[in-house]
């Protein structure tokens, strides 16, 4: 095709991800399965592009497979890493066992080995932090939580020591930068004399600990209690439950 004819064409996998149908990786899998149709015809070649006026559909088989994807809510303990095992530390996914499922979990479906297939953390929680960690098979959930344009709120309870200067709380809410980049506005307030609540819409590496250091505080304990509309609640330490059908981030 000429340059003029290529104008406006986009990879089908990118279009599917942008529309929130699935992740790009999953789009490629669907294409290889023959589950993606362009103007009513199956697309089987990865990298195929489409024009804005063309009609993109997916087969019911893809939609059925998507409904089977699971998202796990885990209460991560200190000393467990969010992702791959490192330096002998246990990865969070190893806690997703039949024995560790919360007895009060009312979501449909039980534990099977298939639950672990493709299950990956959607975001991270430092090894020395505890609280809510999301692991998912669903690329849409991962994109919502950790995509470059994500603005999902994450709430933390943070124990601190040290003395906060007069303008310190104001700076924690807005005015700090890390690694040469300004931080997005946050919501930070005191819960009691030694505990702050942070609500963030981003997740830089060790962000809260580094923010506190910039204003003369030292973090002695950090617990994530909410992501979007999903709360840790009474989920016991080291146990997990499935995301309920009525829950959304």
C-alpha cells in the first residue's frame, strides 16, 4: 500500500486493547485462535492492521474464555515479594492455594490448578509492606490498575516516626518530586499521632517511603487497605479471596 492508503491504519491488537476488550497479548492469542473477525472475516495473522471504518468483532468463544479469567485479592504478608521469587523470598502467587483461601469468600468457583495459569500481580507491594495485592489473569484488570494512564486510587495506612516540619503535610499532598519528576497530587492526613493515611493515584518505586524521607519522617509500617472500590476489609493475613462479580476497580 502507498503511504496515503496506510493513513489511519492501526494494529488490531492495539485497537482491541484501546477499546478495553483485552490486553494486546491476549488479543494476539485470540487472533491465533481464530476468535477475531474483521468485517465478518477471521483474522489469523498477527500484526494485521485495520482502518477506522472497518468493523471489528470477537466470537462468543472469546467472551466465554474471558468470563473464566480470575482476579485474586490477597492479603500479602511482610517478607513475601509481589512478583518473581528473588533472593530466596517467597513469591505472592505461592500463597494462592486451596488451604489459604478465606473461609468467608462467597465468590463462585473453587481453587484448581488452572487458577494459577497466567496469574500475575497487577502492581506491586514492597517486600517490607503488607496489605492488599491484586493478582489477575485478566489483562483488562491489569491495564486498569497499572496502565500508563491509570488514575485508580490506592489507599495506605502508614506508621511513621520523626517530626514533621510546619509545611511537611502540605508538601506530602502536593509539591514533592522523585527522580526529577513531579508527583501527582495526593491526599495525605493524620489518622493518629503516629499514623498517616495516603491516597495515591500513581505507584513509583517505594514512593511513600521516599516521600516521607523528603519531609524528615521514617516509615515504620505500611499497609495497603484499598485499591479503587475494592477494600482489604477483614481478609486475614496470608489468605486470599476471588474478586466478586459485583466488585469493580
